[in-house]
């Protein structure tokens, strides 16, 4: 491979999931991120109770992300062969964990107003 | 994307050789002003090399008449055939339409090239059409010489333990039928490669490793025996890669015999006959993978464009290895599998060859000499089992030319290399076709 551009990286993702699923997921991630920012600004503070529950979701998000990547690539844990593989695996898990935490935090904030909490 | 940014810089430090080609290729898209010309540019073959050349030329020249000649309507992403032949991807994975990839303004003649006359600068098609040219780009790929293997024909693939994945998606899918039957029954699986030059010299090894892995997980399990029949004394043309494969064979208990060239099969009795220095040797098999000898397509071999003193039984086009320009007809270039250069018969090589060829052709239009240089970059991710692969990238001098030095180790079985092969290679290839990469 000679060079890596953003366009090519996007093409890779489109290929992985199919354009519809990829843009659907990218859109969903963008919406959740915007909603997360919205509730932070709306509430003007971080609710630690909600954050605790969000943290509990992290391991599940990590496992789901890793499982998803393994499934679509016909591979598994036994295929990790070197340090770079461990880094890639941890990156996937971290992305899944953060995604799940943001999702759970945002969902709680939208369902329950801050007043109802205290 | 710090990794991606760092990689090209690191490579320039590590690999002075590659740097020149890299810089030249990187400079090409920056040349914003297309060159005005009324030249007739004729491209023979609309495969990986022909389509990539058409797209890059369409951006670099204005007013030229660019014509492609190829009767095949569908485009094949051939690196995917190895995955189809082992049940990892469906047949449709390798298929698209040729026209989908062509830039606006080029003409596609859907006829087969019947004759090339470089003296008269004229190409004739099977429909009798004559096409003149000012510049000719030969990108006809290569032909599989099925008849060179006595007793073999493509309609047998998939029956009697016979696989042959090179011929296209249907052949690859039928090869999978034979492989899955073998994974249940076990026995002796024999893998061959021809004594000619061949496209993607890693593919016979990939198939061998994949079948071993699939059979080890299937009912065959311990009842399997794997034998790789090499055509010469090596397992791969690059010594350091060959040595690594030897070590992998040892740990996987894959046997190897050398100087064995398949010459005949008896499909009913499942016997393969090999020509060896000690005379013919017969080997009975439960699964046999056949890769026929490979040669330049007939119109090329009959055109007088081939080397007269090298590869005389194969007929590859006589080009300068660094500019891909014909050594006797300066208005003729050859790119892709048909080019008479050592190494270089991979889609990854096409990606490096085409910008070099375009640089020299555009320079010729301007009355100067081109400066870009191709150093033989060739790459073939060597799958070593379902889930792992080694990035194998090298050049004319048998040096390794890793794309991600310090990040992805070459010659190491890695999951990330498998992810690249399974996920990233096809989009990279398609971006290359469009002229974007
Ligand atoms: C099983 C397999 C695995 C591979 N794996 C890899 C890999 O992992 N990585 C990699 O980089 N490369 C791989 N390759 C190699 C890669 O696919 C080829 O090197 C690449 O396609 C070469 O491009 P080309 O344009 O020269 O030939 P092709 O893409 O084959 O195109 C040649 C074109 O010429 C046309 N043609 C032929 N005869 C005529 C005629 N008489 N008139 C008009 N048109 C004609 C054909 O229809 C075809 O469209 C693999 C190949 C195979 C078979």
C-alpha cells in the first residue's frame, strides 16, 4: 500500500459493512454524540450516578465490539500473533467501551430529567 | 491518523530505494494542469492495469483519444479468488462490471484483440476492426495454458478431489466444493505450481495453508496429510520468504517435494504425474490443486513484441524494467502481468507500475524524458491460516519493502495482516482502478 487517505479509509469501512449499514452506523454514532453533548450542556454538569451505570456498560460494549469484529472477519482470539495485534484488539475494545458508556449515559439523561433524579 | 502519517516518512528513511518511486508517484496527482494533445492512445485489456491506466491518463491528458479494447463485460477482483475457493467469500465478491470503472470520455471496444502489428502501429480485433495508435499500452494480462496438463480440463473442477482456483469465480467456487469434501474425508492433499512465471506466486502457498487449516478443523483432522510440490528448489522466489515458509511448513507438518512439475492427471484414478530430474513420478491424491502454466496471450506472443532471448516459451513483452517502455518500440508500453519484468505479477505491482508508465508517456507527449522509476515492488499477503497472514512485499533485488515498517512486521504471522487482506485490500484495489490510489 502506497498511501492512506481519509477517502480510502472510508472506502474500507464501506466495504466492511456495506455502504447502507456503514453510513447508518456512522449516522447513529454522530446522533448519539450530539445528544450526549446536548444533555451535558442542558444539565450543565455530569451526573455521577448516571456515570456509574454508564461505566457498568463499558465491559459489555468492549466485548460486543470485539465479538463483532471477530465475526465479520472469520477470526478470533487465537489469531492474535504479535504486539500490534494486541494494540488493535485493545483499540477495538476501548472504542466499544466508550461508545457503550456514552450511549447509556445519554439514554438515561434523555429518559430521566435531572430533577427526577435528586 | 498518526500511524498513517508516520508510515511514509519512516519508509523514506528505511528504504532509500522505494523513496524515489514513492516521491514520483506522490507528485503525479499534484500536477494539476492536464497536458493538451490529440494523440491516439490505445489500451489493450481492461483488467486491473488497463482500467487503472485509463483513469490516470484521463486525468493527465486533455484532448487525447483514449480507447480500451476488451471483450469481457465483467471485471474480476482476482485476489478474492483465494477466499472464494476456501468458502470465506461468495462468488459475487470478485465480480463487478468493467464499464462501472471507466472514466468519462474513453471509448471501450468490446472485442478481442486478434493481432498487433507494431511496425504498422495497428491493432486488429476478432471482428475485423483495425485500430491505429500513436501510443500503445499492452495490458492483456496472461493466459492459463490448461492444455499443457494432460488429462486436465476446467469442467472437471470440483469433482474427484480436483481444485483449480485461477480460472475465475466459478472455478474457485467449485474448488471450494472439492476442498470441503476433502475437509470431511481427509487423506493426501497435493498442491502444485507451474514452472512458468505466474501471477501472485503466493497464491499456491495460501491455498495450501488454508486447506490445511480448514481440514484440521473439519472431520479430517488428524487424518490429513499435506504435500506441497514445488517446481524448483525454492518454496518462493525471494530467499528470505522461502526460508520462512520452510519453517512454517515444518511446524505445520506440511511436507514438500522439489523439482516437481505437474504434467498429467488421471482424474478418475486420482493420480498426478510430475516431471522431475529423475524422470516421471506418479503421486496418488485425495485432493489436488492445479495451477496451469501461464503465458502472454497469443496475440502478444505473435506480435514480435516479446523478448527474443528470455522466457521464450512464455512471450512476455520486452520492456525496460524501470520505465515499462518497450525496448525496441518507444511508443509501446506494457503494464501488469503481461510485462516482461522479473517479479511484478500482482495487482499491488500494477499500482506502482501504472504511475511510472503514465509519467513516461506524458513526458513523451511533451517531448521530454520521464523520470519516474519502478523498482519491482510486488506484494502478496501470504495467508497462513484462517485469521492470520504475513505481509510479503519485495522488489527486484529481493529486498523486503514493507509498507508499515516498525508497525506491521513483515514475515510475521499476524491478525492485523489478515484484517488487511480480508477487509482493506479490495477497497484499496477499487480505489486504484478509479485512479484514486
Ligand atoms: C488466485 C489469485 C490470487 C491473487 N492474489 C493477489 C493478491 O493477493 N495481491 C495482489 O496484488 N495480486 C493478486 N493477484 C494478481 C492480480 O490479480 C493480477 O496481477 C492483476 O489482475 C493483473 O492485472 P492485469 O491488468 O495485468 O491483468 P488482468 O486483470 O487479468 O486483466 C487482463 C485483461 O485483458 C483482457 N484480455 C485478455 N486477452 C484479451 C484479448 N485477446 N483481447 C482483449 N482483451 C483481452 C482480459 O479480458 C482481462 O480483462 C492474484 C491473482 C490470482 C489469479
